């Protein structure tokens, strides 16, 4: 199950590497093709929506990429990048960002959440309460957003799902989102999901004190293909989402996640703790 989002990103990275191997800057490449100076830069930054085969072939030509297998692979990427993922077909108005497309082809997903249950593990009632808390009041938009969130969760139960690991701050588990009944069912749902072989859940207790990720949650997305580098997703709220790829940023977040996992309860102890919280909710 490939993702057009990942394919487009892979194509952008490859074209940048071909340009650099040709010892050519982006302005020179654009000039040779009669393009606007910013067009090559936008392509390499993956700021294009639907790559055209002709553009890709033109770039390969000026970069003197002549290997037939390589050219065919790039053309295939361009064609696959133009297709629409299921999220664009069904929920373009809700799932318009890059996250769903990037996580759909990920091999390993590691998430840390401070105040919320991770979206991939939320129940419908919990998600409804979250959206209402975000000041969405009309029933129809809320229902559609919940449907989109549940559809996104299919990634965890499909054939050949990714490995999903979540470290959840104790505060997110104790916050009565939607009231005691909704939260109790949400906690039970976490325990059921944790029984799946591709899902691991750990709880970071308040007693840990200060730690390396107190300002915001984040997600690490790793891919099986070596040409798809790791992405760090940081949800920045009203400021917009951040997608980080530079090796130093990836290394820093990976170190932080290692610390969080080492500081959190074990998987077994986490399940027992979550079950205990659920029993306290009357």
C-alpha cells in the first residue's frame, strides 16, 4: 500500500540529488528549462501537488541522467505521485495535511503525547469530546471529523500494519475528556489495543518530573525504503504543523524518545496502571 505523499517526497529528494551530482544550482536548472527561478526549488522542497511526467523527464535530461532503469523509476514515481490517496478522495476537507499520507506508508511510528490520547488510539466518543473542546459546535462537522479520525485508524488493523509505539503522559490519562464514562471506555480501549502485536503503550508518570519533551508532543515516522528518510512530525497547534527531516533534528528527537521510553512504565506495568485508572472512574 503505497502513499502518493511518500512517493512525491521520494521523487523530490531524488531530483535534488541528481541536480547536485550534476554540479548545477537550482537557478541554472530553471534557466535552462525556461522556468520561473523558484520552480525547481519548489519541486525539491516537495511543494508541488501533482508532478508531471514531462517536468521530471526535462529535469533528468538536463541533469544528464541517462540510465534507463533510473529514468523509468523516476517516471513511475511521478505517475504514482499524481494519484490520490484514500484520504484525499474521502476526507480532503478534513485530512488535508501531509501527516496521514506520510504515516500510511511508514514502517514504524513512535508517538509521544502530553495532554491527549494519540489520535490513532482514540475512541469515537473521546474524539467527539476533543473536537467539541476545540470549539466546534455543529453536529455535522464534528461527525465528519470523527469519521475521518476513525478511518485514519485503519492503518493499525490493516494487513501488514506498521509498528506503533505510544508513550502517553499520565496527565492525558487522568484528564476526564468527555466525562467519566467516555474516559473509562477510552482507557479500556487503550488496553485492548495494547494487546495487538503491532502496538506498544507506555505511561510516563508525573513522578518522573521534568523531562526532555515537556513543551509538546511529537511523532517519529520511519520507513522501510532507505531512500525515504525519517520524518519528525510536531503538532504546533495554531502555528501549523512541523515536519523535520534534517539529520541533527531527527537525532535529537530520537534521543528524546529513547529517554521517554526508558523513563516510562514498562508495557505490562502501563497496562495495569491504565486498568487501575479505569476502575476508579464511576
